């Protein structure tokens, strides 16, 4: 069977080569290509017939249950009897234990080519997500597999000295910032009945929701203020990837009230710029509730101006997300937050692994990493005495 499927795959590869040549040269198949194409198709059909014959159960030896029943009914000896027991498929007979199921896994078929995998290009929303559009974060895709490393060093310190005085030794310390991508993905199993009866609607929704769920996870990772989270079962777990506000939450900027004043927001901005950070892709991050409060907070009594106007504070855009948490306000220069997808991001449609349940598995896999290149570029504020 493996040899047959390997030959079938080779035939398919050759057919694809012929199609690519014809498409590139914008022509139909010539006589030689047509002859070769028909031969390849016939060979694949024969392989499929042999595979079907191989899978079919052999019913020739012995009698089927129906034939045995008919034989007993037509027998002249009335003392012969038969007991018919109706049960659900897979249900053990009365008084007997359920047989142990020996599962065949796909691990034994890895690399054989028997299980085809359909790999497709990643959908656009993942590459131009909410972060890129509104915060200005540069999310790259298709990065080489492995880790990323940024060499860095400390400042050299100059000094004044008198004539003839010996200068003290200055030192420049070198270090590195390394980030390793982590796998993220989503799997949606769905029955074939659901796919067929919906006439493609369910499949279209799944294909739209899978990359959208990746965007949600990246947003949650980037704007969370804690290194831990609570899963759907109520268990506390550590995040595999965190954004800049987890570190900023260790030394937060504290507000006097529930809603920051205009002066407090100015001080948050000044905390970043005072560290020597140039604002090119700066953005505020808060919840919709906090944004609404600032849109209703007047600058003064006479101008009719508000702290947040036209989705901006001090001319800097405001990005809203629930993942930063109510009562928190984040500010940062997002050009200092590197992020990217490594290797190939794939959507695989697997109709074989769940074939016994007549189901198909839709799977998206990617590798994502993010790193804060300068911690001073970000600040997180919240009310004094509360936790981020």
C-alpha cells in the first residue's frame, strides 16, 4: 500500500509540473504532454481501484449471518433454533465485558505519504491585525526559524578633568537580548454532516475564526499586565509569552482617583520621553470604559475641550482592548516592541484522523515571539492602592 501511494503521489507531482509549465507558457497541453497526462491519470485510477479492493472485507469464506438464518428457517428439523440479539454498534453483548480497543495512531504513518495534508496560505487578518493598524506595532511574518538576538551595551561616561589629571577608566558593558518563538495554534473538529448540511457556511466561518482567534491571543499577550492567567477551568497558569506591561506593572504610575487627570497623563508621557525615547509610534492603551470617562473629562470650564478627543490624547492615538484590564492605562513607544511570526503559518484540513467519527479537523499552527527592546519605553498607570 505504501509503494502504491508513493507512486500515486509521484504521478500527482508530475501532473502538477505539466500544469505549471502550461500555465507559465499560457498554452494547452501538447501531444506528448497529453499522452503522458492520460497515462498518469489511468495509473492513478488503477491504484485507487487496488486500494479499494485492499480495504474491502473478504466475505467469501463461510456463510453470512443472513445466509445462516435462511438455512435454519428452511431446515426440516424443527428442533433447531436461533437467538437474534439487537444491540447498538460497538455495544458488548449482555454478560460480557467490553473488548479493549486497540487504536491505530497516525504516528506509525508519519512520513509515508498515506495521509495527505492540505496546506494553505495564511489569511490576511493575521498579517494586518488590530495591533499593526491602531498601535503601530511592526508585526513581521515569515521570519527564519530559530531565535532572534539583539546585542546591546551600556553608555560610556565622560568626565571633566584638570590639566595633567589622569582620567578614570570608563567601561562599556556588552550584553544581549534573546527571544525564542513559541508555538500557538487552534484546532476545530467538526463532523462532515455539519459541513455538508450547511453547504459551506460552517467551513467559511471556521476559516475566518481561526486567524481571528490568533489576533485575539496576540492582543491578550501584548496588553496583559500579569504573567499569570486563569484558564476556563479556573486554574492559574503562567503565560508563555508576555508583552511590555507585565514588567511595567512592577513599578506602576499611580493615579489619585479612579480616572487619571490630564496632568497625570502628561506625567506618564513625560516619564517615557525623559528616558530619551523619541515618540514615533506612540499609543495609549485602555479599555472602552476608561476611554469613555476621559472623553467626558473636561480640560477646563471654558474651552469645551475634553482630555480624549477624536480617539486621541495629546494628539497620540488611543487603542482600546479589554485585555489591559479595567482601571489601567498604558502608554508606550511601540517601535521598541518587536514581534513576529516565525517559519510558515499553516492551515491544515485533516479529514482522516477523525474518520471513524466521520469528522474533519481544521488546524492552524504558527510560531510567535515578542520582545521589549527598551523597558523605559512603556509605562502603566492605575489608581493608587490597586493592583494592575
